[in-house]
C-alpha cells in the first residue's frame, strides 16, 4: 500500500522543535510555559495528538499569536536621568541652528 499524503486543506502541525526556532525560545522554556499556568500567556496554546505525549501547535495559530503579540511601534528611547552633558547640549544647539537655516533657505527659494 503506498503512503498516503495528507490533504492540502489540513493545517500544518508544528512540534516543539519547530516552535522553538519560530519564536526564538528554547525547548525547555516552551515546555515550562506549556505546563505551568503562570507562564501560559508567553506561548501559543498547545494541544496533544491522541495517544501521544508530544506538545503540538497549529502553524496558523502560532502565526496569529506572533502577529497579535508584536508591538505596534517600538517604544521611544529612554532619556538618561539628570542634566544633559555639554556635548549633548552643543549637538542639540547645532541641530536646531542647521534645521532653522535649512527652513529659511527653503522659504527664500520659493
């Protein structure tokens, strides 16, 4: 009997090895997150195939989870505490002068 190929309409199943590569976490971390409810929100929800102990994920669910957890935009850079250094103050002043000069040059050309 020839091997039966899975139909194309069935979702692709990922195992822990593929999930680790896809989301950039170690297999141990994924197992910990899957078995401990405290960390369950850190990975997509797994399932187990009948008569199996292996953790599985549907590829479409994982991709949806990645999209839903991706930040919309990176957070703004944090400013260091305290007064800016003299070099930072001078660079900001030069930048302000250059932008003002460029704006006046563009305004004079029109």
